[in-house]
C-alpha cells in the first residue's frame, strides 16, 4: 500500500473540493477566484476603468468566464518579467440551447447542445444542475445555479438487450435531460433560472427580483451535483466533477495567495481562461487578447515603453497547467511503454515532438528545478505514437506572446467524464511546485 496521505495534502484537496463545489460553470469559477483574491487583499480592476497599478500591489480582473490575478513585487520596474501560471475554467459537458423548454409524452425536458468532448455515457443517470449567467434587457448580469434539477435517463436494458455490447448515444436524441413532469406548454426553463438568479455580478448593474421575460441572453451549462470526496482503502483517491481543469486553477490561485511578495522573482500572474475545451478562440479564451491586454496595461502602468515591454516578455515564462493521463490499470497499452505516469507520483511534465505541448529543454529544466526546490516528485508524459495527444493553452500562449511556456499537470483517470479521478496528494504536489516557480 502507498504511504499515508499527509495531513496538509488532505486539507489542500478538501479546499479544492470546496472550490469545485462553488464553481459549476466558468462564470462561477472566476467569481470564486475573485472572491478569494479580494478576501486576501487583492484590488478588483474593471477593464473599462483607468488602472492604477503600483509596485507592491495585488490585483484581480475578470473578463466573462476568465480571470487574471497578479502581484507586482515592490522592486518591480519597467523590464521586470512576468511569471504566469496558466489554466482554464471550462469543462466539457452540455450547454443550454435557445428555446430551451422542450419534452414529450408527459416529460418536460431542457434542450442542450454538446460542449467540447465529454464522455457522453458518464453523464447518464446523474442528478445535474443548470449553472451560468443570464443577462437582462437593461444589461444586468446575474449568476444562476439551480441545484439538482435535471437527469439524462438511460434506456433500460430490457428495451436494448445489446447495450452491454456497445452503447451508442445520438447526441441530439439521447442527451436531452428531463427536468419534470407535465405539459410542456405550461413549463418554462427560463422562469426556473430567473427564480434562482443570484445577485448582480460585480461590474454589472442592478439586483433584486428577476422577471424571466427580461432575460435576453444566457450562457448556461449542465454540471454534475455530486459532491467531491476522498475514497479508497486508505482514502487516498479523490473523485470530483470538473477536475479538468478547476484542479489547476485552484492550485495556481492557492500558490499565488500563499506566495511571499518580497520573494517573487517577477510579476506573478494567474491567468485562468474560458473556452479551452472548444479551441480557445474567443475574447476570453487563450487565443484571444485578454492576457496580452492585462500584461500590456501592467507594463505601461510601471512606465514601460515598447522596448522595455518586449524585454520583459523575452525574460518571462508561463507554466501552462492542465490535467493529464495517468496510466490506466485496465488499458496500459494505450500509453508509451517507457513513460507511465502514476497517480500519486507527482505532477507530470508534458512533452510532444509536434509542439501540441510547448515544453522545450529550458522549460523542462525550469520545471525540474522547481519540483526539486519544493521537494515534490515529478514524472513525464508523452503519448503513444499510435494515439495522438490533445493540446492545451500552452502553444497558444507561446504563439501569442512569444514567451517560453512549459506544459505540466496532474495525472488523472476518466478525463472528460462527468466525474474524474485523481490521487489526493497530487493537487498538493502541483501547488507546491507552482509556488516554487513563482519564487524562482
């Protein structure tokens, strides 16, 4: 059996569970990130306002479902580089369609569209919620979450005797969740959202009761409601929804909040992007201008001209963190035979010859030095040649900003499932290594 889980690791992962529970959507995730940052003394910046950024200051800014938090060390000047911890806030699943109230045969349903690349079968027979943001005619933006509200019911085996020989789900016909009983003409999904709308999002106008007829826009996803928890013979395993990639977002934020300002070797930045699961091409995705905008405004606030800003970026680094694949005990042949990342073995360094991951030799050296300084084990991940790997915000960030990027993460099982699996110690290891990166 593996060694007992350290108390600090268990405490850390329990806090990760609290973060995930508070974040059923990317909009909730950045609201929770901002809440924690502001509670630690960070100043909220609004993009439409003039910014006053000074050495020694701590700041957080939100753009839709993305957020950037940063700390400027007291010694910062015009050419001080940035140390960026990059993550994403969205998870694969389903998103509410227009005209969302549907159903038949006495069942009321919600119309949803597939978002990203979820393992569809993992979403069956779970109590799900709707969560995200709604916007009214006057520009008021509200967070909303329903709690247990919906379920995608599987067809009984008696009506599909061959189901265990191969389950095939039609993405349109078989994934629409039921939300209740009755006549569809008398139901209204938007009315249910309006009844559960939270107070106005910071930077948005208005609060108070919400009339469903006033809702003119919404970005609402489906989320699993089962609570995260430790389990196993020694409770060294951790199951949760949305580990991809709230695990990394929580780790990066925790590392930033725990960092000693005077020990920072650069301007420390957490950049948590939306829309990674669908390609990052949006105003709040990694392929958009959000991070470049923030870094540019920080440089200008410190008195940097174009030459100084370029010098700062040339010396900067980004650690792109996203979950990765632990070796699966039932499918070990799907991995590279010489590189088998184990759950509980520490964070992984992601390497790909075709730059689907951005790690290069200097980046690998930086990561190994950080893990050694933090007393954290680390391991490599590279794909089996017959199974192409995915990608991350890493190559996009390197391309947009021209800074060195190293891709890392935590090994998990059941990636893109409604409920994923990791080892209790690995999120803690990742956070410690990130903290070592920030202080160089």
